[in-house]
């Protein structure tokens, strides 16, 4: 299916939306530390938690996640994993 353009039905009038075939998409490169990769690739059970964050923190995380083609939740999980791994390394040095 070739690229097609059609006006957007909802939202902003006059905006053009392009649709693409999946095989035209190029993979994005994302740098992930080995510790985070190990935790992320492992099949793990996730337990829901509640965190109260400022709206601006969430919006900034979403913006960074979009740039890496990740969900903001996955990005925040990786930040938490990296922080835990760093704290454990520092504790072992002390």
C-alpha cells in the first residue's frame, strides 16, 4: 500500500495525516544500560503502584519517551531500575 494522505476527521481541521505500511518504518536505536536491559528483557511480573508526580514531570517524561519510541511508563521503569542498580553499586563500594 503506498503512502496516502487524508484530512484528519477529528481534532484540528485541515491537518493532513499520512498513513504508512509497517514495512516502511525504520527501527529506532535506543541506548540502554546492560543492567536495565537484563531487567527489561527478563519476563517479570509487574505489580501496580501509585506514585504522585507533578504534571510537568509526567509531560517531560512523555516527551523524552516519544523521542526514544518508548512508553513513558517503560522509560520511568528503566530510570528506577538504573537508580536502584547505581545505589547498589555505591553501597558495595562503601
